[in-house]
C-alpha cells in the first residue's frame, strides 16, 4: 500500500513538471472609428479612398457604432472628407497589435 502511494505521488509530481508558454502576436495595427458612418470618404496615406458605411463594416462597441480597419504598423496620415469638407486630418503612429481611435463627429 505504501509503495502504491509513493508511486502515485511520483506520477503526480512528474505530470506537474512541464510548463509551456504560448505568446500570441498580432502583426497588424488598427484604425478604429467611433460614430455612425454616413458615406464619408476615408483616405489613409493618400491611397484610394474607402466609402465609410459602404466599403467598411461597423459593429456595436459599448453602445456606440465602431468601424475597425486593419492597417500596417508605423506612421500614417488620415483624412476623412464629408461632402467637400475635410472633417478630420491627423498624422499618427500605431504599433503592432494596437488601435488608434478617432471619433466621427
């Protein structure tokens, strides 16, 4: 009986000896717009514009409308145009796995 108890303890301790860590990385950065999109044009780094609400998908985030767009990490220039008026113009830096948030007003 004593030998069986010792064998059980040895097996239990050997099973607990392994530790493995997994690190998950995200190679993308994100631009997140808060507010209901209404056909504004979104220019990122003077590339072809996205039509907010048509070319993008929004979701509910804590009771607010949010639109999340994947971008590469680094420095960017953002311009949002409503009609003929630029309503937001910002330069920003975002690193991998992080989100730069802008409120549409």
